[in-house]
C-alpha cells in the first residue's frame, strides 16, 4: 500500500537536539520570532539579539513588565498567539512551556521556518565568548546574578561590560530592579543553564558552575541517576574549568563520576572540612569557613580558604584566607557567593576585588526580597519552590531574625513536584512556626492529570510526620487571598511573614502589608 500523500507528520519538539552548527552565528537567524517573548528567559534572549542587530519580534498571551520593556526598545510584541504572527519569520524560538500544537508552531512548521528551542539561541550567543554557565537545582539565579554583579562593578579590561542572560531581575540599591539581560562589549557571558528539560547539554562554556545536583525535575528525567548523568554530560563540555559545590550528595556523586581529565579541571567548594569529604577525584577544594556570629547581625560573614596556586600565582606558598561579608543572609548564599568569587578568579579577577564587589550585592529579585514592614511585622518574598530551597530559606530567616516568629505562606509549584516531594516539603516547612499552604500553581501541568494533589497533600504529610502528641504547624487553604488575610491576623509585632513559591504568590505581599496595617499586627503566634 502506498503512503497517503496528504498525511501530515506530527510536529516533534525536542529541546535536547542542537539546531545550529558550531560555526554558525547570529547572522544565520534572519527575522526571529519568539513565542512567549514575555517569559523571564525568553525576554532576555530576545533583548540580547535585538542589541546585536537581529530583527526580533514575538508574541505573548498578555502584557507584562517584560513585554513593556521590549516594546520600549522597539521590539514588535503582539498579544495572543496566532498563526499570522509568524508570517515571514525565518527562525521561530520556543521554550519548553510551548507545546507542539501551538498555532504558531504549526504555522512555522508549515512555512518551513527553522524552529529552535531557547537553549539553541543561548548556545549561539556563547560563540566567541568566554561563557560561564550556572546550573543546579537551587541557586542558579542568585549565583549568576552575583557573578554578573561582580563583573559589572569590579571588572576591568576584558572583564568589563559583560553580557549576561539571567532568568530574573536583580535588586538595585535604589529599591528598583535591574533587568536580567544585557549584551555587553566584553568577552564574558554569564548565563543560567536550565537543567529542567535536558537542554543544557548543548552548551560549551568556558567555565561550568554547578551549585548542586540534588534530584529535581523527575517528571523529565525519571530517576535521580539520570538527572545526575545529565550533569556529568554538561560539565564534560566545559572548555576550561568546572566549579562545583560538594555539600550535597548529588554534587559529590557527579564529581566522582567524572573521568580523570575532566575531574582535574574541577574546583570544588563547600562548608565541610576537607578531611571529612573523602574522595574528591583529584579536584581542588575551596573551604567555606562560616562564622556563627553572623546570626542576627544583618550580614553573612565567612572566610574562603583558597588553596595555593589556584588562580595561577606560582609564588603562593600556602592557602589564602579571604574574608567575605554579604548583605544577603544564609549559608546557602555563602555557597552561592563562593561559586561566583571562584569563577571570577578563574576569569582573571583578583579574588579580593571579587569579594569586595560581592559585599554590595542586594540579591536577585524574589530572593529574600524584603517587601516592607507593617506594624512591626516584616514581609519577605522568596522564589524557593523545592524542599531544600525552603529549608535553606528558613534557616537564613532564623539567622537574620533569631527572635522572630516565622510565618510562611507557601504556594506549591507543579502538581508533579508536590506529589513527589510532599514529605520533603512537610519536613522543610516544619522549620517555621506557622505555615499555610495555598493552591498549587500549575504552570505547564493540569489539575485533571493529578487527581487528589492539592494544598492538603502537603498539610496531610506534615500531620503524618508530626511528633506524637504534637501538631504540625502546617495548614491548607486553597485560596491565597483568604490565606493571606488569615496569616495577617496571626502575626504579631516582631514577627516575619514569608511569601514563598515560584508562581504568583508574590502578589500576596502587598495584600499582607495592607491587612497587617488594618489589623494592627497584633495577632498571636500559633
């Protein structure tokens, strides 16, 4: 039987397959259309291409701060995703949030346009630069923002005016934010390397930073072993150094799985003494020596013990002790800063200059972002959405506010993550005094595909692991407006309320501040 000539092959979108040859540059793109151009990662890339003279346009579902910025720069942005938006496009860029049946994808395939994943554009922008990628389950945005900040404020010569592509904004000293994308004149590009869909295997950076390799995104990888194997592959593509945290078992497992040649280019870092780490597969080690008196001080102080000769000085006769002081709290941020300072040193910056610049960093947007105070109650917003991130956040809050009652308004992100890590979320949230879990932010998932998964999934897990005779400080309230009003009634002067999650829970910060003002902040702790 002959094939049906009218049959249309299904469109397959595979973000792990590279779209460009190693010798191709941005000149090969032609007119480039971004689907979902207002997304944090997409808008940065669109702006960088626009700054390099590429004809860029895009579409999104609705206006927002990112689309407003792009329009102000002269980029044509249309609202609503329709087939006619891609007419005449040579290249169409999608993210993993876009499905194959999107009308613009369908129209692009029919017209013969080149359809590429956002990671292909980032890989293209790395050509001809000393790229530094930052990958890991936690800390990517803060670490890449910190490194960009260090280079912007302390970089000279080839390190001046770096390019950066960061999936979020950076808090500015005047209370505003700096956008996360810039196409600079220098030869360094700092970029987040998203591991969620495996696309970071395309990158060929000069330095690959791995903040941790704790299993996440198991909806894509299936198992922790496959997740860690993707990191082994990613760092193997680094052309220069690899900077890797070994405070988590996943990071240690990745390091120990590297071949000898790759491991010899690793600079590991962590808070554990070298003697307790065991086999580091020949990697150099920078020890983070934290100071306990940081608690309650408003700063995070620590010392980096840097092995002799790490940054190419042959006259070094012993370890260098580099004191560091941060405005952002928590041991997790000490780790993030260590990675950024090490990377800056490997790029050629004096480590003391990098440490001094790090001291002026106020944080990435939505990372321990103090939104205000009302009647003695401080409201802080944070993007944490994995159990380890939440535990680190609450530890940082305790260090910064050791006498405060800690209240958390947590919005889970993804039904799959909520189901897989329910027990881990319950244990992490138990570090707070009072928690309300709101309805799950679905992102790319649908509630009907996860029956029975809700805010109560985490609250029930917390109740199950509560000590005998005690009760878990975790309740479930699906509506986040109601939850915010309830939380405002329960906070009292001197307490801290954190809005936590990767969805739209940050919208509750002003709601909390208004309610706290109205209620006087005189509630009682649970």
